[in-house]
C-alpha cells in the first residue's frame, strides 16, 4: 500500500481522535468556572477534569497506535443494522436518566437491568428478574446504608422510614 492510500485509510481514525480532543477541550472549558474542591470534598469540576485527563491519555495512546502500528487497518463505517445494539444501550441510558427521579432509583435500576438482560443480552426470564432485583437492591443498600446517601425514591417514597 502506498503512503497516500495508507493516509487516506486512516482519515476516519484521525477524525475520531480529533473529536475526542474536542470533547476533552469541552470538558475542561465548560467547567472552568467551577471549583475543584468544595468544603473539603471534590467539587463539581473534579470528575470532569479526571475524565478529560483519562480521555487525553487514551487519545495519545490511540494516536500512537494509529501512527506507529505497522498493521493498521482502515476503519470501516458500520451499517445501520450493526448500530442497533449500541443504540439500544444509549437509549437504555436515556431511559434511566428520564425515570431516575420519576420512578425512583430502585425501580429504574430494576427495569433497566431487566430490559438489558432479557431483551439485549437474551437471558432467561427468571435469571433476568433475579439479577435485576439483586442489582437494584444492592445499589439501594450501598447508597442508603454504607455511603449514607439518600437516593430518589420516586413513586416509592411512602416506603421510606422517617
């Protein structure tokens, strides 16, 4: 493969890397007015900066692999049918964001984990329900009792002990 064809074959990877740099710049730029530390604890800017640093490191490694690898393969644009799986996970995440406060954390995590296990991962009904219940109750117990952080109860607010 000639150098010109090799460079053209890497164009999608280069564009992807540049988009990641834009995300890094956005994370740092949009949070620049927020404090790193607030009352002795990590402030609202702490995690976005940590994420930006991790993305930056990964992107440097991505570019190093892209430019120094002898066996780099050209990126192939996926077909729409191949994007159905990743799109389902994104939609499930949006479902969780939308219902987090409305249904409450326990119900939202239960529904989301059941949907993922049964319909996306093709587990049996029993296993999907069991694991969904275990994940949602474990999440609630960790935040409620170990961390002491109250989670949104949503429609189950009447169950909370006052």
